[in-house]
C-alpha cells in the first residue's frame, strides 16, 4: 500500500536513499529529508525541479477554491501571472504582513494591484503566528461553499506555516528554502478537504545556502535609501552590482542582514551586464530576495544576474517612500 510523507507530500519509498521520499521504514510518517530538515535544519537541494505550470494545470483540473499566497517582496509580474493563470475561484493572500513597512498602507497595495495588474478578486493580508490571521483565514475558508480548498503560492510565502497554525498538531515541514513541499498534501479542516501544494518557483539567482538564510525576512523591513552618484556602484553581497546613468535615489526593501555598500571605480568587466530604461517610481525586483525602489527615470545597469532573475514594475509609491 502506498503512503505519502506527512511533511512534504511525496510518496514514501525505502529503496533509493538519494531520491525523494526515502525512509528506512514505511511505518514512519516522514521521509528522512523532512525529518532532518525539521530537527537539524539540514537542507538538501532537490535535483528534480518542480514545474509551476504543471502544478497550475493539476489544480485547474480540480473543483474547489484557491487561496494564493504571496509575500510583499514578490509582488512582481511573473509571480502575479501565476495567480492570473488559476481558473478556479480564488483569493489573493498577501502573507507575512508583519514584514511590510508600517509606512506602506494595505489599501495602496490593493489599489496598485487592481490598477497595474487588473486583479479584481478579494485580497487579504495575513501575519504568521497571529491568532487574528488564523481566525481570518478560517472565516474565509468557512465562507467558501466548495468542499475542496487549495493552498497555492510562491515558494517560501508561508502557506505551510499558516496551515500548521490551523492544525491541532502541526505536521507540515517548513523552512526558508525553496521546494520544501514536494507534492499535494491533503488535510481535513472544518469538514473541508485542504490541499497544501508545492511552492511555485521561478528563475532565481543561485545564492549559496548561508546567503539565502541571511536573505530570509523574519521581521518588519526597514527600508534603506542610498543616494547613488553616476560614477558609483551599489554592491549587494559581492553578487549583484547596480549603477545608474545619473545621480538618483535608490531604496532597498529586503533583509537588513544582507551586506549592501556603495563603491567607486570597480568596473567588473568580466560580468555580463543588463541595461534597463526605467520610468519614474520603478521597482527592480531580485526575485525571491527583495527589491529596489528607484525614484527618478534613468538608465540602470545591473551585473551578476540573468534577465530571468529580475523583474521591473511600476511602483506602488508615488513621490516618496
């Protein structure tokens, strides 16, 4: 009889230790990967990538209601296009509300999403480990007349954490790394069938594990503004390098643990560069890491990333941060 891991949803197996779902004994409820990730924070990158389009296709064949989880630093075009590809009735959940700077109003984000991305569906904000958020999600689930509820969203957006909050005995494996949930995990809550699903992963810069841990945001973002002169470069963790065609204001929204500094005179001609023409009030997203708000129109040069790893959008800011 087949059995799936309670932590990540993958099929348990005892024959191939290097492949997903391995357990020493099928009487166990968790695979070795989930056990070691939960108890020792030992992360093993999966060789087999989860295709987000296949996850969306699988959901679109079902009947039910989707709650799509996305966090503040991932409100860019590619991530929101995943939401728009869902054909089922759906709700947009902006998670990790506690990381959003208090200077940014939720209604401004709602208006921006409606105007910029034509999102007309209900938008709710949730905060992890908060009783009011747990109550709000339970109320929204109860309001749905359909029996099946699918929790889907951008990887590391906190959906598995929220499901664990709803359970009397948490079972889902959670971490700050991509693809913690590997398959659909079915749970019974409020007499409904709740399905936690694999996080949707897009092309992200391949940071090492220690830098990924530093990039993980666990508290309110404290924006940091740099006045960048024409000859200066903004250096993020010796990985990403940004320069502008003229003096400009650029503000970082992301983990304060990441090292960002201004430098002068280093050309780094060995790195490929991407040139972008930005309008006033633009956001430059480093997918899965954070974003820069650039106040004035300019030509921006960025090195150390591929085109697929960044996204540009009109900002929800007007004249000031």
